[in-house]
């Protein structure tokens, strides 16, 4: 059964956040597949990236390098990529009634450049407001796990500048920042322990977004096999 869009005709905006190695990309793909199977129109994207410009900025931001980037320069680049993504992909999709799932969004800039890098949160809020035009997620799924576990999950050839150039204390501040944001916005955030079974995490993520689609019926509920993504 298809779940209708909101009464105002807009799609729903769902984001996945969390420290390194939490499984954001994997779980976003699983949720996308399940919602599509229910008949919803879904667009999946990521930050930084999701557009031609954003992918080029992603290369600059994430490529391992011995060159230090100032936290404010980081924040400006992330927000430049974000602005293009909002204007080119997210807002048009939402306006057309399509659900958008994004692996990372503005909360990551607050966590990494704010809590981790020490930039004033109020300054980052102003940058975010310009980049997003005030767009906020309807639901943010925070995949949380100890930073040591998350960093150990990353293969050597999959490590970005944030794994190779920042110490454990930075990543701990980032994790603490995510948890502080979740506590401050408990109606938007749903925190899920990402150290457990991926199938259970997928089921919990699905339950977290179900309230956004109130026309659900028990017949819509998938079994465990339908939550599996090949590969």
C-alpha cells in the first residue's frame, strides 16, 4: 500500500547522522529500499556531494592530506556543497512530494566543526540558515557507537581526512556533540545503538520514520528479509 505524502503535499526529509563508521550510508540505503517497496517516491543523497559541484567539493574536503584546513574554511566549503544540494536536489524533490533521505546534513557541521573544531555554534547556525534557507529534517536518525569501534571499522583505503588527520579526542568531542544535539531536539532525533546487528538497526530506523507516514497499516510492515540489501 502506498503511503501518502503530507497534507501540505511536501515530501518528508530524513537524515542519518553519527560518528565515523556508524553505518550511515548502509542504513540510508536500506531505508530507501524499504520505503520504495512500500510505494513511496524516494530520493537518496549524501553530504558532502549529491551534485556535480558537491562531489568536487567532497574530493577537496575528504581526501587524505597533510595540509591542515582551518575549521571555518571547512564549514564554508561544507555549506557551499550543502547549498547546491538543497537548491538542486532536496527542495525540488520535497516540493514534488518525494521523500528525501540524506546521509549527513547540517548537524554534521555543528558536530565536526563546532563541537570538534571549536567554532562558535551560533556562527555555524548563521551559515546553516543561509545555506539551507531554513530547511530542517523531519526526522534525524543518529547512529551512535563508541568512536574507537567506529574508527576501527574503516578500511585503510576508505579513510578520509577526518580519520587520518584528527585524533581520538576530536572524534570523542564530535560524538558528544551529536548526543548533545539529540538531547536538545528529542522530537527530531532518534538515537540508535549502531554497534549491534545491522538488521535490528534497520528495523529500528524504519520504526523511527513510521510516524512521518501516518497512513501505515500492519500489512505494510516488512519482514526481516525485506530489509536486506544485496551486496
